[in-house]
């Protein structure tokens, strides 16, 4: 008859579980960190130009919504026109690669001119707001036609 082994057998399950938890933790951490590491290696694009276009688009959308709701008084539209004017001053600094391009400077100046005209003589009806938005939108389209990738 054989004698039982005096040392109890331990299961490796605990070790495997510990290593699986460590592996999952490292994997999740690497997955979260990878986009930042990649952008640091490749060089992240400046988010400001995109943000500038998004906010300008939002203000144009608010003007469009005001027209749809028949809320076209000067008090309804002036805050959005003023915000568009303030942001139009950031066009050249916001696009440093285009800052010295004469066509870009001209397009930015045209947008500022269209918004300045709207602020100087605010639209008092939805019909005049539609004309104002067309004038501002045409300056946007001209620039996007020439420079948007």
C-alpha cells in the first residue's frame, strides 16, 4: 500500500486568476493610453480650427432656428451675429497655415464685412434675416470651396 503524500496539493487556479486580472488591467490601461501615445508620436492636429467652425456653424444654426420659429427681431439675432463677428476675428490666427494666403485673408475679411454690415443694420424681419444669412453663408461657402480639404 502506498503512503499518502504529506504535502497537500495546491491548485494553480489562484495564480492563473491573478495573472488574468493583471493581464486585463494592463490591456485596459494600454487601450486607454494608446490614442494619446499615438497622437504624441504622429503629432496631433490643432483642434482650434475645427472648434471654430463648429461654433460658427452652431450660431448660424441658431439664426436658422430663429427664422423657423419666426423670432427674427434684433434682440433675437444680435447675440448670434455678435458671436459670429467675434469669432471671425479668429479666422487668421485659427488657421496658421493659411494666415499669409491672400485669398484666405480676403475671404476672412469678406466674412467680417458681411457680419459687420448685419450688425450695423440688424435684420428686423425674417426676410431680411434670410438675406443676411445668405450673405454670411456665401462668404463661408467661398472660403470652404477654396480651402476645405
